[in-house]
C-alpha cells in the first residue's frame, strides 16, 4: 500500500525469514560461524538460544544455505511429540520411506540410513526448533540418537534451538548426560544501536529505496527504546510506521510516529528494558565466553 509513496519495489519489513533480506549483525555472524563449524566438524550436539524474535530461524535458514545441497537435513518445528511420532516426522524429513511399527525398528532403519550417508561422506543434520518445549523424557530420547556413531565419527549432527529456557532446562542435574555431549553453545543477542541503523538501511536498500532517508535519527532512537534491538519487533514497528506515514503524507518519520505505533501495539520502553535486563541476567559469563569462542571460530573460518 505504501510502496509507491516511498519509492519501494517491495515491502522492506516483512515478518517472513526471506533470505533476500538477510542482514547479519556481529552476534549473528558469530552465531552463524559457530553453527557452520559445528556441523562441518561433526561435533555432535550444538545448542543455539536467543530471546523471542532475535532471528534464530533466520540464522538457521542462512546455515542451510551455506551447507552442501546433498546434506540430508531434518527441520523439526513442533517438538511436542512422543518418541514414535518424533521418529515418524524425522523419517519424513529425511525422506526415508521405510515404515516401522516399533521404536527398535525405527532406530535400526535410521542407523542403516546414517551409515549409507557416511559412506557417501554426507552428514545428516537434525534441527529441532522451539526445543525449550521438549520434555525431559524427549530430550533423553534425542540424546540417545547421538549413540548412533562409529568408533571414529558421529553419524548424526543434532542442533537444539530455543529460547533461554532451553539453557535452564539443559542445566538440570538429571540432564547432565546430555549436557556433557554438547560441544558448542551460543546465545544470540539482539542488535545494538549501530546494528539497528545498518539493519534498517540495508532493508530499505534491498527493497529498492534510493532516497535520502525515511527514518529520522529520533525515530531510530525511539525504535531502539521500544524494541531493545529485537529484529522482529523492529520489523513490526517499522512496517506500521510506514503505513502511518503514508496515511498522513509524511515522507520522513520521526519519534512521534514510532511512539504512536508502539502505543497502538502495546509496546513499552519498560518492556524493552526488562528484556535487556533479563538477557544480561540469563546469559552472563556463559554468553561472554561463547562470544569469545565464536570470535575465534569466525576468524579461523572466514579470514
């Protein structure tokens, strides 16, 4: 509706993880380097966490685009399954046509499939999104999948992706066997102010914008205040602000427009502050250590 008014070829702030609009801030680049390294080095278990809307799914699509097309991959979006249903979905994702009735039959068929992949030098990857919703019992079943290995190589790579509650779950004493098998863990942070600026500019550029600027400096500060740098919220507010600006004939948008649409969407600066505080409390030294490790990985992989 507002594209012609602002000289855009397409809407710049859609909610879908469109790879055309991929922008990687520092923490996202580090996270991607960690994921790529974990898969290519056959590390076994890798964990990616982040608050809602920080771009975990976008990062996973970026990962899959960097891997070999021949790599068998299973992307499981709904982990609220019992063990047999989980294996059934896994087989469907991998394209294994053999039908099984018991868990033992599933595991035997899966082991055969994975050994054939290994013979062809292909690594099978399982990505479980929203993994914080897995029950402890189902997490144990996932751990047991990692027992499918040869004396020299992991047959399957498992990536657990979820909100910070996943970290809390994995720290439970009764899940120490799973925790000890995790080779890499990374926590995805929202954008800082500089990255938010670059994100907005890049999105507008990719949408065909060639003007002098739509979002004033005051608007960008307001966006940071209300979103805390969370990409999904940035998209929601920017899209609503463009629509409001179009309706009122504003070629440039200031803080007043951002504040108005934030009120309409029931977003508060206090809420953004709480998200930032929770992020600091929940990640702490673990996040800092992960970032240092990932920076080293990034420099090795892409120098």
